């Protein structure tokens, strides 16, 4: 992501009000307007290869990442408004049309939800994992925190009724204002979030399964009473830096299986689709609150520095 935008600098996305903010929400300086033709290029950009669903547990093809395509297997993800203004609670609405060109209204439950939506800015900041509400006409809706202007990627992870397995579709969302991409965080085995320390042991391997072990501590003490979240003690999303190819995995074991402890360790088995740099986002729940620890990881040697 950083390389992708390094030669472009701050950008202004089109807006009727031309409100300009930077990534921290402060007023920005001089910037370069993005012309409508260039903006349409943002919406049409995405996939030039095949992609399959992201859930390993649903039998998705290992090593074939999802999220690069807006349309797959006859299903298409469409945002109601592909350009929105900045805001703390911006309503996002969208539909998924099926092979019959009608909005899909029936879905299978996967990991306790009908659909998982991931929103992230293309510089891999501002990660959000939410669960939209489905209306009877097939329209999904959910509020997002879009106080950071720029180019965002929206992922919908779902399993439509009548389709064998799940899939992940992706589409671009433009949030108006001044966009200053942030540098990629360094590779570190430890992340801090809300007083919790999360450590990562293990490395991604391109084209081969690897065990990733996350350990959760608070106040220098291991957390041994993690709470189930989405039918697991942890939820992991991995995004490849450069194109945001999407790898969605769940931990080894589940609550109540007689062998999986509620912390401090959460173990995942993941396969990186290629060498490169990845961003890892671990969701875990403790004390009734879901928190996200983020890491930068490298698979192989052909990675961004």
C-alpha cells in the first residue's frame, strides 16, 4: 500500500462541500484534486486474477486470495454510494446481486453471522470488522467510522444460500477530503491495545501452512478467560500489502470442544498466497469488549521493506 501511493502524495477526493481533512482529522494544506476520470479508475481497479472465498474452514482453495474481485461466481457487490463524506458514523448501504441479477436475500450463517464486513483504508489503517443488518429487499446497512479521508476497501465475506461455500468480494469506497497515506508499521512481534499486550510467535510461509500463535497478556499476567467471539476465541484477517488480497482464517479449535483453552494462546494455521508483506488483524474479546491487535508480517523474502 505504501509503495502504491508513494509517488502521489496527499490527494483530494471530489466532494460538493470540498471539506479537507488529513488522516488525523486536522485541517490539511495544499493538495492536488483528483479528476472524475481518475476517480472512476479507483472504482474499477481491483482484480486481474481469480479469487475464492476466504474461510479456510469452508474449504476455500488455499493460496488463492479473496477480495480482489467485485464480482465472482455470478455474485456482485454494489455500494449504494461509492463516494461519501467523512464522518464518525457514516451509513454504508450495499447489495449483493446473484446470478439472476436480483439482490440476494437468503444467506447461510458462517461464524455466527450472515455476513462479515471488513472496512480498511488502502494504506492498511483504520481497520474495522462489523456485521451489517439485512433488510427484506436484500439491502445491507451498517454505520462506519470514516473520519479518515482517502481510498478505502470494503470486503464482504458471506455464503449465499444455494452456493457451495463462502466467498469474499471487494469494492473501493472513496471518502472525500485530503488523503495523506501513512507509512507501513514496522515488523514487530508485539502489539499493544487498550492495556493489553499481544505477542506473535511464528511466521507466514508463502504457499505452505504455518502456525501462528498469539498470546494475550494484561498487566504482565496471562489472560486465561478470553470470551467467545464469532464462535471462536479469536478472529484473524490477513491482508497482502500492495493489493489487499484477503486471507480470512479462524483459530485451531473452538470454545467447548474439550481441548481449546480460553487463553492466553490463540493458535491459527494460515497459508500466505505469495511472498510479500502482510498486515494481520487479530480480534479478541475480553471483559465484554472486542479489541483488535495489528501486526506487520513478512512471508518469504520478496517483501516490502
